[in-house]
C-alpha cells in the first residue's frame, strides 16, 4: 500500500520521492521545550492533547504548568486505547466543540496514529510526542486502523507529515523494556524491506521511487540496531538515558520512520498484519509481530542461511520472538497458518512489493519453515 499520487500530474517518468516530519527534537527533558517548539510553529491559543496513560501521568503536569505562560491552553483528552473508527470519530466530535490550532498526540503508536487521523479530519497541524520507542509510526503520515477487537483493518494515508516530533528520552528510559524491544523488531525490518523494494523497482510508501537518501537511512537504522540494541536494553533496565539509548530511540523513531516510508515495505509488515487475525496474538506488540514477519520474509525470499541465522541470533539476544508459539499462534494449526497467509497476500498488501509473485501457500510454507528454524533459538 502506498500514498495516493497527486491528481493532475502528467509527468510519466518515474519520480523519486522523499518526505519527512517538519522538525525532530529528541533528548532528556525535551518535554520542557514543547511550548517553545509550538510557538516556533506559530501556534497559540488552545491545543488538543490526545494523551495515553503515561503521558497523562508524566507529561500533563509539565504541559499545564509551562504552556499557559506562553499563551497556549492545553485541553487534555484521554486516549481510548485503540486506533479505531469509533475512537477517531469520538475525538473529532469533541474537537468540534472548541477552536483548536493544533493536535498533539502523546503516548504509544496507536495514540500517535489516532492524533494524526483526528488532525487530518480537522485540517490542523499535528505534533507527536511519543512516550515509547516501540514503533516507527511517530514520524510518518499514516495511521493503522484496527477493529475494536484489535484486528488490523487498513492503512490511512495523509498528505501532511507531523509538523513536529518531540521525544523525551527521560520518559522513554522509564518505560517497560518490552516496549523498546518491540521497537527494535519494527525497526529491524526496515532495511530488509527497503532492500526488497529497491530490487523490485516498485514504488515506496510515498508513491514514488526510493531515493538514495531514503535507502541509506534504512541501512543506517539497521547498523545502529545491531551496534546499540543490547546497550540500550541495559539502559532501560537501569532506567537511565545513555548515548546507546539515544541512538536506538533515534533509530526506532526517526530512521525507521523515514526508512519505511521512503524505502518502502514488503513481506515482513504484511505477515505482521496477518498475525493480527489470530486472537492469541492480540496480546503481542506490533514490533514483535514484525520481527517474526521478517523471519518469514527472509525464508520466503531464499536469503542466505548465514543472514537468517544472524537475525535469529540478534532477536534472541534482545528478547524478540523467534517462533510462532511466542506470538500466540499455533504452528500445528493449518487453519491459523492459512488465515495468516491469506491476510498477508490480500490485494494491495505490501507483500506484493516482493520481486516475485507471492501466494498464500508460499507464505504458509515460509511461516512453518521460519518457525521450525526459530525453535532452535527460542
């Protein structure tokens, strides 16, 4: 799936496209700069904050103390927990009772996705301030929509990226390590999917050809993950922000976000979407599903066994799943395997960016083979 191309374009040659958020700010205590950053954007008056639980506890007191002296009134609304049509509609209707100048999404990936959707409906700029480094969504211009039961339904694409992404690594260092590890899983697929898109000569998620810069950012993301993943996990165990954690937070949020949009997606994310159809996987995080999707992609593509083993070893070292059972999927159930595979190859899914035709049967075989190999590392 990709962003729709602008209407009215008569240029028939393939165009390379790169997009990004307007500004990215990261570091310990960055929350204290939010007011000045909003003023830099020319914003004043009321701002709608869609806040997850951690944001309400840790960030809301700072917003309420520091924004009013700068002429900004924070109106804080609790995020309902699921990026669904019902939650988006609820927040849009609430927002229509006020006059807001911007929407701020604060929390995990689903809170960010919801804020983007609400801002798009209201035609307002959106600011994202994640409290986790668990996905690559903060810098993107899309939302992943889910059912109320947690099944992935569709992507929704927007014409504008966040005006600002502000990341307070003091908050992220205090978050559960599992969230950071899930971010490693989501980011780990970035380079391998971008590599596939480049080899396939298809469009990236922005509807254009990958730029050299976009592909290089995806590769840089991969290199940082391998170098600093274990060190960043140790920092979160200690509850402190270290240089290794700073680099991993940048990789999980910024580099992976730029890499997946500008580089493109392939089988790993499509298979992860397939996992969402299995009730047993609903307790698992997006990045954990993507990691197993990446294992499946590498087997499906017939990549060298040495590369596959390296990825399994890395996942084991940081705590990412290597088997279907760890995701709540019954590897012995042909019905579950087929359900995942059929969802992964739906028309328009990113698995069709692979440089060969992909069938549900081929995905089912790759799932079983990846699981069998992964059991040796579990």
